C-alpha cells in the first residue's frame, strides 16, 4: 500500500532480486489513481536505532515538496549476525489541483553485520535513471572511505552540529570529495541553519553607502543554544570569509579575537544559553549597533540598527527552523556549490 503522510510504514517486504518487479506491480495496481514523480535520487543512511521508521516519517513530509526516489538504509555494522531485508512503499500527496495523488517511491533496506559493505552496490543498483544522487549521511564518517560510493554522489548532506570531532570528520568528508575528483558538493545542515540569520545581517549593508561600516566593526556578541557552539563558530567563519578577517586568538572558549584587513582587532563574545541554535548576534561599529535576534514567536527574526543607547525601530524577517524536514527542504531548494561555506570552514577550522 502506498503510504500517505498520515499513515507511514515501511511498506511491502520484498526479496532483493524482486524489487524492480514489485515496484512495477505497485504502480500498475494504482494506475489512474496516482502519478509517479521523481526529480532526484535521495539516499538516506543511518546507523541509529529505529532509523528506518524515523526516516520514513521524515520522507513522508519531505516528498510533499520534493518528489524523489528515496533509498533509505538502516545499518548496524557491529551486529554479530549478517542480515539484509528490503521493503517498498510510496509517499503520496494530493496535487495542487486536488485531482490526483502524486507519489514518490521509497525502497528501504536493513543491513546488519557484513551486509553493510554492500551499501555501494545497493545504492547504485536502485538509482532512478540518470537523475542526480543526493546522499543524506546521518551517522559519523569512518575510515576506510569507499571511493566507489563517493564517485556517484552529486550532493553529500550531513549535519556537523552532531560531530564529536569536527576536524576528523571534516577530513574524511574532504577525502570523499577528493576521491570523487571534486564532483561532490558538500552540504552541511549546520550551515543551512544560518541561511536566514546571514541574510538578515547582510541586509544592513545592501546599500553601498553602508559598506564603510565593514571596516569599522570593533566587537560583537553571539548567543547560541546548548550544543550549538559549532553553529556560532560557522557564523563567525562566514563573517571572516566575507570581510577578510583573520583569527588571532584560539585559546579562549568564550571569545574569538580576530583582525580585520587593516590590522585592527575585533572581539566577538560567545555565550551559550537556551535551546535556539542562534538566539542573537550583535555587532558594534563606532557608535552604531547592528542586531539580529530570534523573535519570541520562534519563526521570525527581529533586526534593528541605530546609535548606541537610543531606542531603535525593529523590523521582522523570516527565520530558519531547527527541524530536519525544514532544513532539508531549504537545502534541496537552494542548491549551488557552497563555496562560501568552504571558505568559512577554512577560516575557523582551528576553532571547530
């Protein structure tokens, strides 16, 4: 049975060698009532417990706006026994006209023990024609990195916020990119969390007449949520990459000291508080203060600028939500090579 967003299941158990046959049968039985749609291959890999069910729920929501062939892999490489199982299903949503259900296929695999090594073969054998392959990797990376797997991937999606060792994980990600001869676009959901915050701060300087403030920023402060220090550091990396700043002091945990292009120091205070990934960012430029903060309602940003000590008019702008479906949808819509992300990482690599 095709799964709707309200009733999510792994679907019909199938033998590995009968997946294509059973998929054709699934669509033939639903002919006229539903339309198959696919704009990409989206593979999701996780070693977490109950990940197959959790990711099926996420894909039920993601496919509302991003039609795809989903290949969902739940893996346990540490299992004592070798095991492999597969299921097929479809996520169906009413078209905008409301006359037909538009459906995305999902093929799910459970891999245990030595069967995890079959991951590249499983993914490649189930790709939908020549559509791009996006791989959402939800576990930590580990050596050896299989060059056969990475050579087919167009976009590698991960979340560095959950990494215990950023330097080691980033080294493996960059190794995968080299193995693929730079074919892979690196997509960090931790960077995606900052999209609207970066846009909100950048809009202060849309007019060329405001650009002189870039050279005059003297200090700043970031309030970030528990366990979101890396998100705050990536924001500092974005500022440094875009404005030509360099890191001066790497030792303080609650402050980053930088140097602007004219050799003048800039200090950014870091404060961990609450649960919002980035609650606020404030920058001072001589007598002018720029501020971006999360609104109390949670889905908007409040921005203001003005002289220190004076009441400032506030405007509201869209905000990112710390929800995996919203983050994935944001990433899938934006695309691009993410060169700015790589420059930001390079600036603050020693702090992450």
